[in-house]
């Protein structure tokens, strides 16, 4: 008998989220992390709207918000010369509180159920670790390094080394590498990353400065992009007392002085960390083989532009978790886990491209920098005006991408019923709600004021707005005969039907993506069930 069902390598946000998603489905896992404790570095600082919807469904959304940036803090983005100079451009973005009010006041499907949340990785990781350690389904093992795996065909054997140097073997049904861009799991699989792996090299510094946030004269925000020759930008962290600063400098020792120059006023601060990193846009050739899979940075590396790294990884593991459940519990077919490889890789390719577009847009306005930009002269004003004109278009490719975050579609998937026609564009930056199969079900408020997402359970869902008039007993029987979990939800809500493009019946996956929609019974209930559960050939 195996030690567990799923072995996860890497306890960053992606690996921790996978462990929680598996536990939520009643699956056991061992979570391995070579470090003795979470890293304590702010590698990411924002959970996007789709990720927060996922965390809400896992029951931890409000805990994450309580630990993150206070809900009344604005999320504005600035382009500046210094923090004391009149901004070149200010893009206003609502606080979490304002976004929640906006969501509550709209019921046309154009909003996600949850807004974004700024939370630093050094806050999020320990919080997720705490949740994982409280679960009876998760064996959390920090100080345990992955060494090697053997895919035995019917299980996976993994060699590990503890911090004290002792080695041992553990076994599981499946192995998932959530072990970062240098992923040993991916390397052992022989999977290559393709794309641009050696772009701009920058330094990152983490400073503690208790008073800076309140003292910034140009206004509160979350990002301050500095139009200079060093690609500088300042990011406010979740407690508003810590700041990361990125810049191109010759030596790490130059970072504090450069930070002081960008701030532009006397401050007291403490330097906590300085390191170097390289921008990369890479996607793995494939997302796994046999009983071994990869997710998160192990499968795709993006530039932080757009915040698509960790958030794409969360999408990976939410897709993978229920497919592992179906396979382990016996109701899923061969296509179930195979579909992870195709579905999530296409999203990885898409999001890496979106990150690249956003980064190129940032270079366009930065290219207008000239040394005279800070001068209070007609020439300086002209430079600033040109930067503002370009940034007002290009910077939005970083900050206004709800379509990329929540409007993704699984195309040509063996688990999605095919409709004639091309369907809506899945690559647009703005979000337009649709019920075309493969997309996530748009958020609506039901007549009783509750969110439809909160009504949907953990398995498949047959969602009905037809007063039970459409004959669906064949499909229900098909699911009952296979043991795949299906819940039938019926609502009398004409407004929801309007938002959902006139369709009255939907078959949903556990991840809220639409398998099939209709206004009459499916052509073949048996085929639809086979497609949904991965039993189709």
C-alpha cells in the first residue's frame, strides 16, 4: 500500500493550494518542501479575482483578505519621476471595499464574484501552510528535499532527504512538481522550457520603512513605476510598511541609494534583502508524463508584469485536483488526466504571451525617457506628456486584464462538448461574460441575493433554469450509473437566463467551467457523460 495518494514537491503558494484543493475533495497527500520554513520573500503580491474566487470556494478567502492589504487602501498605479514629483500618470483602481461595492451593484455577469487582493507572498505562504497543517488529509513536511522519483507504472516512488541528511523512500499514486522554475521534477522528466529565458536582469530589494506610505505626497497606490534609465519601480507590500524596489544597477550595494533617490525625501528605512533576478517568458513543452505532473513556475515562467505567475499556477492545480480525484476514485476515464496536459498548457502559452505584451508595452513608454524628463522646462514637459500618452495605453495591458485572468477558455478539450462555430475570443484583455462551453460560468446574483457560485458544490453540477421542463433524466441516470458526483440545482430566475444568453440548462465541471449548455435535452446523454468524465476515446 502506498504512503499517500498524491506527493507534492514544493510548498510555495501553488503547492500549498494544491494540497488544500486535494484535501477539500477528500484526497490524502504528502507535501514536501526542502526549506525548513517559508522563504519570507515577496515574490508575488497579488491574488487576482479568479484566484480569490477559488480561495472562496476553498473556504479561506476571507482569511486571506484579513491578512492582506486593508480593504480601504486604493490600488492606484503611478508613473513617476520620483515619489515627491507630480505624477506623469495616475491610473486609479478601486480598493477592495470599492470593488466589492461595485460587484454588489452589478448583476450582468461582467464582474467576478471576488475582487483582487494584495497580499505579499511572505504573508500568504505561512497562512496557507497553517491551513494545510490543520488538515487531516495533508502531511506537511518542511525540511524534506526531493531527490529522485521512479514512475513504476502503477505508483510513484520518491527518494527524499531530510535536513539532518537522512534519506528515505515514500510512495504515492501520483507525483506533482510545484517546485519552481528550476524544477528538479521537470528536469528529471526531461521536459524543456521554450521561449525567451534571458531577458532583462534586475535587482530586487526589500525595505522596511514604517512611515513612507503615509508620507508619499502624490497619493497612495500599490505600484510606482519610475520613468528612468534603470527600469525602476516601487511596490507597496500588504502591511504598507514594507516596500520592494526593482531596478537595473551595477551592484547590489547601489540599491539603497537608488531607492533614496526615487523616494526623493528624507526617510528612515531598513534594508532586509537584496537579490538579483532575470525576466523570463517560458513554457514547458508538456505538463507531465505518466504519473508525474508539473504545475506553476515549473511549467511556465512569466514576467511579474500582469501578476500572472502564481495566479496561473493556482489555476493549474485547481484543474488538476478534481481530475486526480476522478482518476483515484475510479469514475474518471483516461482522458481526464490527459486533458490537464492540453488544457493548462494552452493557458500557460496564452498567459506568457499576455505577460510579454504587457512588458513590451512598458518598454514603449520607458523608451521615451530622456535625462531632461525632470526639468521644469518646455522640453521636460514635452517628454513627460509623451510618456503619459503612451503609458495611458500601454500600462493598462498590465493592470486591466480581467479577460486574461477570468475569461480563459479550454479550447479543443476532450472534456468539453463541441459546438459549431469558433466561439468568443478567449484572448481578449477585457472580460465579456459568455456561457460558450469551455469558459467559466459567469457570476450572477440570484433572486434571493446569493451568488450562484456559492450554491454550486464540489462535483459536477446540472444547473437548471427550466422549471424542470427539459428532459434530463437520461443524463442524470448516466452519472448515477458511473458513480461520478452530480448535483442537480434548479432555480426560477429569468434574469440569470438573460445573463446566460438564453440558455436554461448547463452541465458544469467541478472547477466551474461549462461542459455543455442547452435549451433542449442533449443529443446523446451517454456521450455527454463520457466527455465530461474523460471516458471518451
